C-alpha cells in the first residue's frame, strides 16, 4: 500500500513522461511502423516454437487516443481488475477467474456461465463513480477492458495507469481506429494466453472459435446469393420512436459483414421515427435489449409487428425481428460468437 500511495501522489507529475522504470513507454514512429497492430503476439508464440511465455514480455496496446504504448510484463500478472463484461468472460474461459481481484460493475445481466463468478467479485465502482485512485488502491498488476475506457480523467489513460504501476491490456476487438473483425476477438484470446502463460489453453479455445467462425462463414456462403441483407440495429422502441446503432460500430459491422449483411444506418442516434424505418426498409431488425430498458423492451417486438405504418417493410412483413442482449452484440468478447451463430440461423434458416 505504501508503494501505491507514493505512486499515486506522483502520478500527475509523471503521467506526461515516459516511464522507463515500469517498462512501459510510448513507441516512437519508427517502432510503431515496425510492429504491426494486427498482431500482438511475440515472435516465439507466433512461430509456435514454444508454448511457454518468456518474460519479460512486451506487447503494445492502445487506449482511447489509439496511440500504441508498450506494456512490459516481468512475470505472470497475479492480480487483475476487469473493466467490462467481455474481459471477465474471456478470463473465465481461460481458467483465470481466480486472479480477478475486482471489477467495474457492468450495466447488464452477466452471461449465464459466469454469473456466479461476477456476483462474487468485489465491485470497485461503476462507470459514473470509478476512478484511477480507487483502482490503484486495489493494487492490480493489470487492468483489462475496451480501448475507449482508457482515457485521461476519471478512469485513467494507459499512461496514467502505468504511472501507478498498473499494466493495461485494451481489447484489440474494441480498437475503433482499425478494421475490426471476429478474428480480433480470437487475437485477444491468444494475447491473454501469452500474457498469463496459459498458451496451450488459449490456443485450444482460440482454435475452437476459429472453427465456429469457419462453420458460420460456410453456412452463409452456401445460403446466400449476391444480395446483401439490409439490417437495422435498434433499441428502446416506444410510441413510434427508437434508438439505432450505426455502421460505425466496428466489431458489430464486422459481425454483419460475416453474415453477408449491412447496417443501413450509417451512424447511431436517438429520436428516430417510423418514417425513418420505412425509409431504411430493412430486411431484418436486430433489437438490442438491456437491463435499464427492460420495461420498454418487454413489449417492443410485438408493438413493431403490429404497427400498421410499417406493414410494407420487409422485416415487419416477414416477422424478421430478433432480440439480442446488449452485451451479446455490442461488447467485444467471445459471447459475440454465440450471437454470430444465432444471427446466422435467424437470417438464413428460419
């Protein structure tokens, strides 16, 4: 605790500097050019020469500013803080749940398989109350979450957290500055396997995800022609108004592309009306449910199907509306594979 307190007092001064002592430093332009962000795996892991991690291990990760920053691990991290649902899920699948010493409270219901684990974890705060100071008090070795989480201020940028002696892994699947696909989630699994020296387990699970992705890709290829299915991803439908999630959501757009589908709404927004839905004329609707909107969501699908102004819209006429929990589609983890398979069945087999 004394070491953390000293680091905390000096964080404001140090946060703008390069922290050579922590082994974490911003890469200069030449280093960034030589190390591709498409893979964070070390040379030994990528070549298959060894299934054990050689420490010290240095990887690159990117926060909300999308600047690559080196993270050096001198040994296996033993104390983890998670910042979103999908990071808990991935750690659980890799058998690393006992290393989680705290989490940020999630907004929606946890996945069934790790619900008991989530309930047992200390909650360090929620998105509105958490701070880097509170995180530092928990003394984690590493914090894992989506890129957008790590920004200056309340939660802390990667540089600020490194100043407190905390390494960061921002999920590659959440990096909005790059082309994100389902393969990005698989990369995250492999990268965590290397960081925590569980590479054999990570490879086995990553390979299973690769097989699932290949199966869906073949199903879609066999079932589709050249026509791309038009989809609206929406939420909180009430009295003719609703919210949409746009095609600028990178991973979600990648999911739809895998399914030979496209989000017809270029950008997300609220206050849309029935006229917008008629104009979009989707073949299918993905309706996103959430805990906070459960009172609205319970009757939304039926209300859409019974709306006379939408009767000519293919998604309504063909009753092609599917309800998907928020974290199963909008988060950045392995649960998205369940959703991918569910959507493939919904679009092509029903």
